[in-house]
C-alpha cells in the first residue's frame, strides 16, 4: 500500500508539473502558434473588411510560421462572427476583425447582444480607419460644404440622404451632421451601398456619406460632386477635398475603423506577439500601398490605446443612435 500510494503521488506530481509547464509556456507565448490561426471576418467576402483581413492575414501567417485562415462568418450585422470569437478559447487561435458597426454602434442599437465588446474581447491593435466622403448629386446647388449647409438650412426636410442600411456608419454620420449643423436631412435606407449609390447617381436621392471606393469612379466622371471628408484630417486619396472639421465644425469626425481583437483572458504574451507582428506588417511598403490604394489610412495602435478608443466610440455613438430612432432585434 505505501508503495502504491507513493506511485500515485508521483503520478499526480508529474501531471501537475506537466500542466504547470503547459500553462507557463502558453502564458509566455513560447509554444504559440503550433497550428493554423482562424481570422474571423464577421461580414461577407468581397468587401473592404475582407480586403483588409486578407492583406494583413497573409503577412501575419508568414511572420508566425503558421497559416492564417480568413473565415467569413457573416450575419446579424456582424454579431454572429463577433460572438463566435468572444466565446472562443482564449488561446490566440481565433482572432477577430472588429469594425465600428459591431463594436461601437451595436451596443446602442440592440436591446441585448450575446457578447460585451469591452468585457468579452481583448484589443490587439487598431488596423486602420477609412474616412467617409460626403457627396451630392450635381442637381444640388452647392459647390462646397458651406454652401451645402446653407442650402439644407434653407430647405428643411427636403434634402434626402441615402445610406447602406439603418444604423450603418453612413446613416449615423448623416445623423451626426444633422445634429452638429442644425439641419434636417431625411434618411433613406437601402439594402446595401450599391443600390444607394445607383439611386444617388440617378438623382432619386441628393446626398450620401459613403465609403470612398464606392463613389470615387462617379466623382471622377462628374456624376457626383464631393464636398467634404469625415475624418479628422484630409485624406491622401483626395487631398484637395476639405474635412467637415475644417469647414466650420472642428469636433466633427465620423470614420469607419477596423481592428484586431481576441477573446478576453488571452495570455498577454500572445496578445503582444500578435500586436508586434501585425504592426510590423502594416509598415511594409507593399501592404501600405495596397491598403491606401483602396482608401484605408493605417493606424497600428497599442492594445491599450485601441481599448480606450473602442470605449470612447461606444459613448460617442450612443446618443446619435438614440436620436436616430434606430433599433434592431
């Protein structure tokens, strides 16, 4: 019996040592990664989020020495894919491409979300921002942003602005402009930006706050007129177009933004490894050129800065969602 007890105690000690070694290795990031990493994009393939994820994911995979597999899990305005990551194992093998809609707007839009973007996800880095651009149909008698505001004030509730969907970033940017400028544009939601742009070009609606890639060909062809960009600074893609902030509304900023997050409680060493490799990739000339060519402005922030930014954006958009009256189940 004593010999059997000693063997049992030795076995228990060896199991405990193996477990402690495994945990220590995970916490230090020494064994990470040793299998492919899933990069969840909570939207359909082919959009700007997909371009960003695949460009960054390829470089990240090369740096990690393991394949990074982009996995599109669309549905629920990004909530399905986001929830998948929020409740995944916190081991660094499931990462998320976060977006303003599902991280900052969703908490105010939905009465109940299956995840908490602050408590259930750990920020790695903000990848990029994509300033929107305010465009009008040529029939609108405004050659610049100040003239447009004067026109909208003189024609209350007669100016219609299109967006890709209710509570989309374009919709809420328009509502934010209504509030900031004291105007009353009427919102016309569509099922996607494609049809919204078609109707804008056709003159069925007069205004849209849009992603640049959707409207740039029409701007160049003279079918639409660009009046202002919504970022804090002018965009390198359209350096001659002023910002709304410099056109009389100094605090105005409404950009689409993107970042990488992992499940909460992911070991800090793994978060640091992912952050360092992703930021290094963002600085590569070919990555920079590729992303800037489609309207992205690269950020590459620290996890702490990205976390603080998400919290500030949730607070910022809550009153705008409430004022818009938008709700989702």
